[in-house]
C-alpha cells in the first residue's frame, strides 16, 4: 500500500511542485522533499528527460537512495551495467540555456518550503498567490468549493 501511495504522490505532486531543469514537453518537476520520502523518485523532471538511466538524481546533492542500493548491489556483483547519463545529456536541453550550456547556479534547486504548502487551503488559492514557476500553462484557478453532499 505504501508503494502505491508513493507512486501516486510522484505522479501528481511532482507535476505541480518543484523546479524544471530540462525541457521535456510536460510539467514534470524535481522536488527535494518528495525525493527524500520516495527514495529518489522526486527527481521527476530528470526522469522524464532521460528515462533509461538507473539514477534519478543526476548530481551529488540530489539524494537518490534507490540508486545507492543499486550501486551496492553492483558492488556485490548482483546487478551490472547500470546506465547513467553522459555529460552531454546532463548539459543539453536545459531550461536556463536552450543552446545547451548549463543553467545558472541555483536554478535547479528551487525547493518548496513545507510550511508554505501546509498553509494552502482552497479559499487561499488564487492565480496571484501561485508562484509563477508553478504555472507552466494557462490555468484557471477557482477558490469556490463544490456544494456539500
């Protein structure tokens, strides 16, 4: 059951909260907090950009416990041929620079503050309160609640 909740969390919240490093044609985002509680799966934009890699966290600061377990299994000879992204993959198609140069320092580390997320209620949400980096396409936000059943 916990695995299902983790999967649903990633496939919903990782398309709303976090930052995008790579152009992927979708709303996938990297989220430090989700990566911690899902053992690395929160680096969702990385995953959508390069899906055939064993690691979701591409840099040392992107904690990826699933990949660390795979590396341990590789050291024991249980698994082999773990794919990781090449330097060309890491530096191309970045949002900060469409020409392929690395994005500006800090661009990929836009972390949400948990206290900010806990304070969100339907009545408090409006287009003006949603950070512009969260809105990637025109979105109609309504603060109206459905009628009580």
